[in-house]
């Protein structure tokens, strides 16, 4: 960190593989004389710092120390900040060797080996031992200054955490049980699943005990991970409440925000020749980093202010700050994705971390998307038309293979045991050719080419990891565009993400997954790859049956074939309830078509009752306006889609919402893809219908119903509209405190 200077440069530059790098090193050293020494171990000290390294090579005849770096593409295109780091590394090694062998000076060389052309570019400088010592001492003194600051922060943090007080006079009902379980889980270094009703204070009840456990377990960081922006805010608010009640605690908390939501210059590329915030980024970073850390709470607004003051990129500033923060709040993908930032940091830096997964019922579907990939034929062909001529041969071969598969497929949708070997091999060759092309031409590349390249990389990576946990399928579409009358999509579709996620959980000291809907626990444990015998805690609800009436309209069927007959009974049920007690209600339906039919009938029969409807496409502002329409004084019926934006993660306490009508079991649509997933679930778990349809559907029902009762003072009513809500296997999956089991 002390040697980085110059511009931020995020232009895509393909790197050699580990094998290519190793072979490149061997190729260079094989060209040297017999006296050439390889893998030279070096050690040294500066005050209380012990430095150890291994130089790539030393030529005693030339008194030349060499550091070998492999690369692809144009040497001139190599980012300047990379070369600064390379010089810093080799100069440190040179100092250690001068000191160890009592040399007065040394020739220092950076050897850049192009793995494609097999050529070397050698940069050499001669340094006196005295100048190398000054360079080494300067770096070490900067590091010591920073290290002393970090040690002081860590000591002060742990002392304050040892005295941490709960921010409220007392725990809510069930919240103490929740907090104690999280604390014990952290102390034992194990995973834990917690189901706790909305309104219990789950976020505070999980963050607080983990902070208490940090000093004893010597935790470096806590990752608070969530699926939605609203979840991030809850995590940040919990830290703010705890810090506010404990003034001595200076907890460094950073919020990670998606690049598209934090970029100040979306029209510019991420390098110094384009973006002013990338120009000289590493020169201004130390001051920006220091000021950001001094604020402790580094949320989106603070990071934007600091970044603007120091003229650095707020997105990459936040990523730099993860190394020096105590709590990191961000999306699931930062730890669980195939190329996850926080997971990589944990492994490389050997951080000791504890992970909190908020609203963990969302993890199944999110993780499936992380480990799925698809390639679209029309998009590929449109890219191919404009692709560089040097790629034509390999793209033609891939297109021919693709078309043969399209012609040989009899049905519109078919599942295969694995991706066709010929296609997979040709795709890998295309990836290699595009990689070489991008290395030689890193700028001015067609966006379609880049998009296909990244899709192909993901597809190829997942093809290598393919197994029973995923499906390979081909969907033929008769909706080609332009010159292409036929289209097809090749998909690697993850079904069970457990095999990928288990390694993520394994590197954490402890993990806590919490949600209002984690039943049955075996489903989530199986799907998410949690360690065997992970405990499941179902926290007692703080709410009583006197607060909520739950009624089952078992005379109405919402099955697809019966839906036309359900329109009028649903309308009458809602109108009768509204006449009994006017207020704010939500009706949840299974589709927009269903919503439109019921809404039209309701407006025609009861024009005096205000209604609002969720639209198919709503931006963030429109969604916020929809939620803000629920006020303490408003009245009416809101029509929404179960499992959509308003079925979870919205807080409408008091009279902002007094009732909900749920006219569906939320079961996923029966189609060819879901049926294949059901068959695969049946093969693996013996519970195909339950794992594919029933459990995911009822999870949405319980989440939607949870919008009604938010505090111990709230009162409301829920109508479950369908005869299947009386079936025992369904009732067993609904919250116990609803008392439907009697």
C-alpha cells in the first residue's frame, strides 16, 4: 500500500494464467547462463519489521538482480501504476541482497516476458546500496507509521467492545434469546440459522452480539450482507445506534454500493486518460483514505463527500477501505459470487471474519443466478458480423457448431447431461482468441464483443465446474431478429448452489443466516451448503394472537384453471372487509394479468373505494411513491404482486397497513424449466415438489403477511385466499403464532 502511485486504470487487460506465468518464468531462466541463481531467498529487518521475500533471479557475473513479470498484449499498454509496484518490489529485494552480501551497488532489472510472442523486454537501472537503503527505509517508515495507527485503533476498538452496552434499556421479547445464540455461535466458531418474526429487532439483535464477540475471538471484520438497499440501511442504522450509545467506540464501517449507483462520471472509462477521478488516484488516495477512516461511519453519502473533496473515485475508494474497516455492509455478491471481493480478501489476507446474512431466504435464488450463465445465438451472430477479421475463423467454427446443435434438437426445450464437448472446446478457443485480441487492442472494442466475451468466460468457467447441481439446456426460440429468423439460448442453470457456497462459509470464523422465513430449515441448509448439523433457532414471536386475525377463505380456489371464477368472490371479500373497517390494505396476486382482471372488476363494482396498482415496470422513485402512499390517514386497497417489490422489506407500522389479502400460494409457475428443476431436486433430495414449488411459494406468503404486524402495538387481519391453505402440509409451514394448527 505504501508503494502505489499514479493513475487508477481499470481497462481490461487479460492476464496470463498461473500455468502460463510459471512456464514464462522457466523460459526466461532457461535462457540465462549456468551461474544464474534462481529463487533467491532474502530477509531483512527495519526496527520492528521483519521482511522476507524470494527474488526470481540473480546473475553474479553481471551483479544483476531480476524480477520476472509475465504479460499478454502490448507492453506499452501496461498500466503505469503496475510498473511502479514492480520497481518497488525489485528495489526492496536489491537492498536486502546488498545488505546480505555486502555489495556497494547493484544492477536491478525488470524482465517482462510476453507469453504469446515469447519475447523479453528488459528494463535496467543501477542503484547504489546507499540509495536502495534509503528507499527501503522510507517504505518501512511509512508502513510503521500506518501500522502503529492501525494497532492503536485495534486496541482501542477491542477495549471499547469489551465494555459494549446494549443501546436500549432492555431487549425486546425474543431478542435476548436471539443475541445470546449469535454470541455463542461466534464464540464456538460455527454457523447458525435463525428464524425470527419481523419486528423483533433481528438486525440489532445479531450485530450487537457479534461486536461483543470480536475481542475474544480476535475477529478482524464483520460482513453484514443483504439482498437489497433497504437491508443495507438497516445494517448501517444498527451500527449507528450501537455507536451512539457507546461514545468511546470508534467503529470503522464502510458501505459497498454498486458501481452504477456510485460512479460520478458514468460516461467515462475507468482510467486516467478518460476520467479525472482516475487520474492520479493513487497519489491522492492516502489523504482520502485517512479522512474517510477518521469519520468511522463511511456510508454512501460520506464516501461521496470525501471522494469529492480529494477528487478520487468513490466506488474504488470504498473498495480500498474494506481492508481497514471493522464492519463491511454490502450485497451478497461481495462474498458469495464466483469472483467475490470480500471472499478473495479474506483468503488472501487471512482475515478472521464473521458473516451475517440478512433476509437469508433470498440467498437461494440469488446464489443460483451467481452460478448460472447463458449464451444467446442472435446476440452472438450480431457480434460476429462486426468482430475483427482476426477472430473470424474461430467465430465461424463456433457458429457452425451452434447451428448443428440447433438443427439436431427436435423439441423447443431440451436438457442435456452436459454441455456438448465440441461446442465447449470451440468456445474455449474463441475465448483464448478474444483474450489475445483484447491484450493487443485494449481500447476501442465493440461493446457487443466485450459483453459476449464476459458471458463466454462465465459460461466456460461454469462448464468446467458442471455437475448434478446444475442443468445444461438449450431453448429454441422462434423470435430471431433482423437477418436471424431463429434464435436459441444455451444455459448452464444452477439448481443447488450448495457446492459453490460451502467454501465461502468454510473460510468464515462463524456465519449467521437470519430471516422471518427459514422453514423448513433442512431446505435452506441443503440448498446453501451450510456445515452439517448447523443449528436452527426458531425465536419465539413477540406478537400475540390477539394482535392478528388470520382467516382462510377456503371457498375460493386461485388455481390457474379456476381463476376466472375467483375474480368476483375476491372482490366481494375485500369490499366486505373494507366496509367493516376502512383503512389501508394490500391485495397480493400471483401475476399482473390476474391483478388487471380483479382490479377492473373491483373498480366497476366499488368505484367509491380508492385503489392503487403496482405497475409492471417501476423505477426506484415510483416504488418509493407507492410505499409513501400508505399513510396514517390514508385509506384504500393497494394491488400488488406476491414476491415483487412490495411483498417484503417494507415497513408499514400502525395504521399505515391494517390488513392483507393473499390470493395465491405463491407457487412458482409450472413450466418446462421448473419441471426439470423438480426432477433434479427429486433425484438429489427426494423432495422435488416441495423444494421446487411448495417451500419457495409459502416463503413469499409469510413474507407478505409479515407486512401487517410490525410492532407489539399493531393490530390487523390477514386473509389467506385458497382452499389449499387448509391442507396440513401447508399449515405446518405457516407461523405457529397464527394458531392455524388448532
